[in-house]
C-alpha cells in the first residue's frame, strides 16, 4: 500500500446526514478498518440545504467522489497503464459551477432520462403536459430534474465503499403524476467498478427512466478529444431520430451505417457522416432485464478500458456535441466539443409516446429496479 493510500485510510469519522441533519450512520475509521472507505465533507449549500461530497476509496486506491447535489459523480481517479493517476470523468469541480446549469455532468437523471416528444404524453386516457426545456421537447426530467435536487445521503454498508442517495419527487413535480420515492446506490468495488443501483416506487402510474450522465475521457485530460477512443456497442439496431432528436419509432438496423459499432470503431472515424455527431439510442441485443455487458470503450494512449454492463434495453451514446468550453475541469482545462462522451443506459427516448417501445410506466405496487456497472481496467 503506498503512502497516499495509507494517509487516506487514517481519515476522520464519516457521517451521512439525512434531510433533518440527523446522522443515519457513523463510522469511525480506526486502524482496524483499513479496507474500504467512505469519507464525507461539506460542499456548500443550495435550496436551504447542506450539500456534501462523498469520496469512496477501494483497495486498489481508485477513488470516486460523488456529491449529494444531483447525486452527481464528480471524479473517478485511477491509474493509467504507466501508473499515473487522473480522473476519467469530465466536469466541473465546485458546487458553484454545478449550480450554473451545466449539461448534466455526472448527474442522476430523472424522472425521465432523455426526451419526451412535444413535452407531453397521455396515460390512462389523461394528457400530461411537461415543461419544454429542449425546443418543443422535455429533456432529462424537465426544468428542475433530479440532477438539480439535493438528495438525502446515507452510508448503507460499513464494509464496502458505498453511498445511497434518496429523495421523493412529489406528485405533479415537473408535470409528472405520482409521488415517486427514488433511491440510487453507488458502490465502488475492488474490481474498479462503479455499480449503480436505481430503485423507485410510486403511488400513481408514471413514466420512469433513470440514468447517470457521466462524461468520460479515458485519457484523464479533456485536452485530448475522445475522437480517438474506440467504441463497441453490442446492438444490431438503433432508433433513428427527427430533427429535434425524437425517435421516429422505427427500429433500424445498424448494418452498413456509421451506427454499426458491433466491432470496435474509433469515434472520429465516421462521425462526419452523422449530422451533429452521435446522440442516439442503441437497441441493445441483450434486450434488458439481466445485467449484461453491452459496450466497451478503449483508449490506446492511456491503456484504459471501460466496460459497461446494464439491465437496461438501450444506451444513449452522446459524443459531447454540445460541449462548448463554458465549463472547466479541476485542472482548469476547458470542456469543449468532443472532449468527453456519455454512455447513458436507459429505456428508449419518448417511450411514453411510442407504444411499440419497451414499457416505461411504473405502476403503484411495482418496484422500478435498474442496475448499471462501469468497469475500468488497463491493458
Ligand atoms: C443527452 C442528450 C443530448 C444532450 C445532452 C446534454 O445526452 O441526448 O442531446 O442534451 O444530454 O447536453
């Protein structure tokens, strides 16, 4: 164990606070607990609520920082092939920047990740109107989606680096029906995986589609564009979109198109053939339900490999087309177009208006459950 890690292990007490500020779990990191760790620190305030930053560390010395504002992944620091540590997540590093409406860096997205066309849907004969925040459509849950909420936090398990965020999205929140109780658990495993477990229950039928909006750059430095990263997606088809990025409803084969990532391709190789860049939903061959590997991203320069496993039937590969240099990383580098990419596991966009797509309506009495794992290694 190197010195940096040892120093981290002698950290202070850990206290996760719920909404009332009461401690839900306190763990003293004594010398006996030299394995897996979580630490918490104050990270500012918003909406009259205190925000915290949690850091999870595993036995390999990887660390992940996550804030209770938006349940947002702020950094994931790991060694590259030559042992140099850097964060493979692009995004800002202060609460102040996260409050200035960034493009969802690392956040939990809900109640409905991705787009709902025409900012409305009809459910059980009733039309629901949502705020339009992306042209005529609703993107990522509306004007104040789950990414902009302060979540309650708890450390569920003192034996593993894990933190659980929870909150209630009230009946009518952003136009959606039903009180939705949501919890999202992040775990950093010793295999250098971030496991994300989503759960939700409702008291009225409502659409639910939860995801995480991490932006990856496997080089650990956003000055290197991700166009040189290679991507594989295990999907024979994708959902073509309209001009405002709403699926047409067609499930189209990827064969013979720049959307065919069944064998690895560099992202920059065919991106010019895709108007605006990649920002599409792939229809995974795994079909959802079981935790299956669906995608792999590699970077030859750093040797890093990111594998994505999910129980979801779809994945949005977004090549950072709208990143415009407005936000900076902790190192002071501007996050510009194609300097990071997202692999958002999900149900298909606009499913509430597309009867042919897999169902996204959660009924009272049912529990929404979804799991996604991002596994990092070097080769
Ligand atoms: C998602 C969308 C993109 C874009 C980003 C945020 O990935 O699909 O079109 O809106 O979020 O900028």
